[in-house]
C-alpha cells in the first residue's frame, strides 16, 4: 500500500489529501484521517487465474491476459471515478500508481488538467534500447540494442492489446494513445520511481522525467503485538518466507515447496507470512512460525534471508535491511523483479512461481555459502539509506505544481 502510505505522510506534513482507492485500503484512510472515495468494483485490478503451459509461449499468453485484466478491463471505471473526483474542486496534483491505467485518458486529452505524477510501484515499464521487452524477465546484455525487439513486441505480438486500448479511448471521446500501453507513464509530468538507480537497469535513454525517490518505508500500523524475533531466532539464522499480498491464493506455488525444504533445517528459524490468506499448511516443526502478517520493522532487523514471490515492495523492504532475497514468481511484474534481484547480485531468481523443494534448498545453501549475495544486498541498503522518499516526493510536487505549499491539495 505504498500510495496510501504516501497519502498519510503528505497529510501529516500539512497537505490536504484525498485518496481514491479500493475497498481494501478504506480502513487505512479512516485510521489516518485521510478523506477517501472508494473505487467501484469494476475498477479493481485482478490477477490472471490461468497458468497453463510453459516457456515463452506461456509468458506471451499470460502477458496478453494481464494487459487485459490489469490495464484494459478496469480503465473506463477508473477514469470515470477519477474524473468525478477531479470535478469536486481544485486539485494541485494527481498522484497515481503505475497500474492505474484510468489516468491514460486524462493524459491524452487536450483538456486542462492538474499535473499528473505516476508513482512506480513496480519495476520501470518504459521501453528502452538498452533493455529487453518488459515482462519476459530477461536481464539486459551490455552493448545490445533492443529497439527492434521492442518494436516487434509492441506492433506485432501485442498489437491486439494496443488496438483495444485505442478503442476504449475512442469510446471515451479521446484520441489514440501516442505510445505503447506499458509506456503510458511517459505521458505524465513526472514518474516517481519507488526504488534506487542501483536496482534498475542502466538506460542511456532514461527520460528526464523519471525521479528515483527510494522505496517507501513499510508501515508498522495495524499489526498485533508480535514475538521478540531476536529471542525466537536465538543464535540461529532467521529465514522469512512470504508469498506476498497479491496473487497469493495458492500456497502450493511457493509456501509448501519452500516449507518442505526448510522443514529439514532445524538449524534455521523460519518465519512465514501467509499474506492474510487462510492457508492450511499442516503440522510444522517447532522452528517454523506462521503468521497472517508480520511487522517488517520488527522482524527484518533479525532476518538473514527472505524467500518471496517477488512483490516489489517486499523485496525492497528486505534490501533496505541488506538482506539477500530468493525470488519465485512468474506473473505480473514478478519476473522483472526477480531478474533485477539476480542482475544486482542481491539474490537468486528461481525462474518460476512453483519451484521444487530441492531448488529452494539449493538456493538457500548458495546464499548462505556465498557472502557475495549479502555484500550486494548491503550495497543496495546503503544506496537506499541515502534516499528520503517523502522529502523527494514533496520537493517534486513543489516543482511541478503551482501553489503546492503545506496546505496544498493532492489526489
């Protein structure tokens, strides 16, 4: 919930903020005194259910389905809700997350609008001559030009998706999009990327509108009292296992294979987060502790390794503490997160969402047997520590808007 956290912090700093959000974050807005409007169900982003097939063909099918379910299906409902909010009165700025495609009509329209700042809650999706097409999870090769490959993906493989985008825009009385669907953030006034340069691929053609804010810190609100993780860990290494909070309904993907591997490791303490899902994981040995959620501010200072399905926020919380990461994820942006973890040397990409227990066990041994992973993670931790995301966001707001002072208003 990075944007909800940003909204709460901006309000704490004296800005007037109104949050347009789904039902799941409504309670957060009430707790933090942030006025909010609830998005209709049609505006919800839903994960893709099917995982049939293998290889690049499977990735292409999933990619098309995800463009439809995440960006195209909710676009009209999101835009309608956003337009209704903007009609309420004057707003100095609009902050939207990079999955909120409802901002696209606002950006392609010639009508007056407030400045729009896209918040990068996942890896940078923008096309680049220096990077493979987004979504395949390939690391870039130095010196290779990916321009033709990107053009083929945009104009051939995903031509139907782009055509559907333009059809939706036409239905709304808008001109066609001047860029590929995943490049839409480039139309905004600024892109606030919630990471550090060291966790992104180098790009000679990086737009000047991209601002690396550093990751948004984890909120400690809403958690029950937790054990003393230091005493739980005693002298043993602590491993945190999580399947995240998005597309986490199937414990057979990561939780059970990883637990099968870690159950044989009484020399470790394993802290499992189910992400709020009612996952029956069966009888487990005493060194494994299961919670719905865990407060990262309390837990992560004592953790030696994180095993995750590759959520962008969760990976950054680990890296903030200099913790190596093992990633197993293959939907949405997770292959791209996993590829960046491997590219930076801060962890291991298992190459899929449902690894074999033996693969998890081998990856754990590799991380603990090679100090290079922790060295790389700590390098990123030092870079993260140099960034003050809320200060940067406030500064960019001041630079891109008029009248944004301690009592300015942002949506």
